[in-house]
C-alpha cells in the first residue's frame, strides 16, 4: 500500500506525481478539511500565451473561486 497526495478537480481525482494504478484497483480516498487550489501552470491548458497573460488567467481563476459572504 502506498499513500499519495492529490486533489479533486470537480470531475476527476488528480494525483501529484506519477503513480501506477491498474484498472479497477481499489483505493482509499481521504477527504481533508483543508482546501488549497493546486499550483499548476495554466498555460498547458490554453496553448501558447505570454507569461503576463498566463498570470492574468491564473488571477481570474483565483478571483472566480472567492465567495462573497454578502452575495447569497
């Protein structure tokens, strides 16, 4: 048995690092009370863009995840 770190992206469980998992292999998933947005380079998802555009996209994603308590 091994333990790996990862996160849930809203649809899939993403492990940090390369982990060899066989189809239908049983796993144990533990949900932590902590929440942290994974640090990843968003440029690989949108193609070739400048560093400043990548930073702007990352900031927009971070702002979109904020919840305004007065909004609801």
